[in-house]
């Protein structure tokens, strides 16, 4: 099988337990940082994970400053503001349907590595009018800007799905989630730590006149804000379209922050064997029980006694254009209905107040 990621990766060497050979996207001089298990080696030198090393890299330049990720600054609020203002697409990867950009060019928001880039094509499309065309040894990264990075939580399961089509035999591709030391194109890269070494996945695309869906699932073994998606073609000509990335919603969510107003709507909500608008329905243990559910017409999460009705809701999240799990709206200002008759207005409606709610995953008991 031919390798791709030219001058970058050695495909069959990927293993979280052994360092890899990685050459930088552009020349730098020096990097000093403790390597962790799964870190790549540099310029064919093998370094022992966990040791402090100074990796000499050819070229004139400077020291790469690697920020401490133990207390990362969240990009979520910045990204949400840019989405609300229309400056960014609502979901990751940005421009995953490849509709933004010119035929024969690199898709908007995506980035080129040292290898030949995949390009927009109007020959095939799963939805819309465009797709991404990849040929042997072509690759593409999901963008170099900070807005393009995936924020990953330890212990959370994520799923990346895409649609693919080929008319050539032997078509194969690879999807991979590297962690970058910073948000620059020249940043040092290593494998994302996952519970089962699933940071990369190979996909065989059979010849077909139809589009077929594929997926790459992993459970993160670390928390980081600096993950990107790298895709490459190992053989044949492949058309990709409608890439999406989402977390697997938790089995239980702890909701708190409005106990003084809506005490029965707080507490631990357990996932039910049903969904609403394509997302899970949760129920707490109060009597009568309250439900946490997504209402598609509002693009909002609601809490109320009847998940079939938006009118019965006592709490409503801000618009969640990304339509993700409940934890995606944690820390935001919710509209909360006052629970006391003393707040009833003369027109018979309850007073709504704005309150910050937290929605946290409840760890599974081992």
C-alpha cells in the first residue's frame, strides 16, 4: 500500500506506544518540552516519551513556545459569538460540506500541508453542488486558524462521519486527529491520546454509483483544544462530502443553577430510550418528572413536564445553532419561568428571568 502525508508521516508506524517520525511543515530551530506517551519524534530521531528533550530542527528561527494546557482558555464563547454574527459556519469541521470555495481550489477554512491538497470539485456532490476530490497522496487539514480546532474532553466519545464515493478500484483513505502544540501551521504535532489508540482510522471505499456513509469514532483520553482533522487518500480517486463531527451525548446530565426559581427542574437527568429532533430526551427523578429535550423549531434545549410540547417548558436555552448535546449550552443564560404565583402578571403569564445554568456530564459508575 502506498503511503501518503508525504515527508510527514510513516503510515504503518502509528502507535500510541511508540514515537513516530515526523518532519515539520516548515523549518524551525528548536523546541524544548517534556514529551508525553504518544509524542512523535522529530527528524528521524527517536526520543523517549516523558523525557525533556531539545529537538534540533534545520533552518533559522526561534523557540516554539508551548502553552500549558492544564488550564486552557475555552474557545467556545469566542466561536459562538462569531457564529452568531455570521462570521463562521455553525458546526465543525468548518465548511464540512465544501460548498464554500471555488471549483479546483482548496475549500474555504481548510488548509494545505506539505502534500498535494485535495480540491473542490463540481463533478460529484452528495448535497449541494460541490464535494472534495482526493487522489492518491493528496491530503487536507481542517484549517489552521484557532476557530478550526476541535475542543476535546477526556472520557467523551466523539464521532466524525462523512459521505464518500469512487469509481476507481483500490480506493482507500485515512482520517486522523493530531494534536498541535499551538494554533500555527508550523506547530509540532503528536497523536491524540485515546482509550483504544483510535486517533486514526483507515477506510476502504468500494466502487459504487451511490454515495455511502462512513464514520470514525474515538473516546478521548485527554483534554485539549488543539485537535485538527487530517484526511488523506492512499489510492484511487475519492469524492468526499458532508463531513460532520459531534460528541456522543452523555447517559446522564446534572443540571443546576436555578434551584431558587425552578427547583423541580434541576438535578440529575437520565437519558431515555427516545429522542426529540434527533437528540436524546432526558428525565429527572422529581414528581412529576421533568424532561430535558431539544426543540428543533426553536433550536433550543427545553426543560418541562412534557417533551412533546414547547408550551409546557419552564426553561429554555439560547439558540443552539450547532444542535449539539445539552452540555454544549452549559454556562449560558437560559430563560427561566418564575415558579411562584406572586410573579404572575396581570395578563396571566409568568415572568421569565435570565439565569446562568450549568449542565455537566455525570461520570458512569465503574
